[in-house]
C-alpha cells in the first residue's frame, strides 16, 4: 500500500498522519502556533528548503489547517500570511500532548519551554478524560469499538463488490 492510500483507511489516527505525519508539516504547525505567519519567517526559523516549504504550506492550506491572507509590506508589494484556521487551532491539544511526552522522555535536562496559562501562570498540559464521568484515563482504561465511520466504510466496500 502506498502512503497516500492510507487516507482511504477508515481510521481517525491514520488519516491525520497522512496530512501531518511528515516532519516539516507538523513543525510548520508548531511555528504557526508560535506566531509565525510569513513565508520568509518560516524559511528562516526552520531552515526548510524553499520548494518544500511552499509545498507543505500549500498542503496545509488545501487541508484547511492554514488559510492565506494577503498583506502588504512597506514597498506596497503584496505577500501571503498564513494563519491557523479553526481546524488548525484544534491541533493545539495534539501539540501539547506531543510536548508532554517529549518533556517526559526526551528532555533529560528538563523542559526546554514552559507553556503557561496566561491568567494564573500554571503549566498547560494535555489530559485524557472520560466525557461521561470525567475520570482521567490511561491506555489501560480505554477499549476501542467500531463506530459509525467504520460501519459506513464496510457498507461502502460491500456495495463495490
């Protein structure tokens, strides 16, 4: 199976990985959360090749994670700014969960950056909890079961036979 074909698998973990799983793509999202909006600033901050940057930004726009907004510089030349959409902003808990894991297992000298709550100064973390009883959960507490998307995919596969 080719990598692009993974997008056809009815799995809500696999499908996002097809869009975000390439390292430069998720680093662009991280930089967008840090306030980077201009092509040249992404280029400078990440050291990504120009063509690859253009390709990844185009893909994030096509996936509606970023949107282009025109802006003018002092010389009256119009450029594009890249801003997170609602879909893009919804990736923040994913980013924090990845950061929590990295701080725990890959930061022997401690966290390189603290993500603080603007109002009280507390540290922001991703938490997994039950939407019914609000109990905090681990992987041992969760049991996957088929949802409507899998059922629909199975029906679609059967109708194609």
